[in-house]
C-alpha cells in the first residue's frame, strides 16, 4: 500500500500563469505537477540525482520569493523528461 503523509494538490497551469508563480531548482525553472505540505513533484529540463540537496525558489509575480534548501527524494526519466520529487519537511 502506498500511503502518503500529506495530501497532494494538483497544479492548474492556467491559474499558475495568472498568479505568475515560478518555481526554480538550482537555477533551472521547473514545471510543478503537484505539491503537498512535504514537497513537490516536478518536471525539469535538467536531471537532479536522488539524494542531492538542492536550492529551490518559489517566486510570486516577481515580487516575493521563498527560498528553501531541499532534498531530492526520487528522480526518474519519463516521456516528458526528467522528474524529481523534492522534500522540504
């Protein structure tokens, strides 16, 4: 059984674009698939190894920003490109 600690929330690209939220990992903008209180699941153009500590920035309408130091939990390659599950809890 695959039980999660936190509920996941999907990201709506249209709403994300309206809010002008940009998520960046190690200087590379990523596409957030879903998020929870414990982390994010993202598509990226760059591969990040599992277990790597990464800098993550969340920019809001280029006005405010949250900076986090996170651990990459699971990395994989899918048809859309590299994916990464990032933990910040």
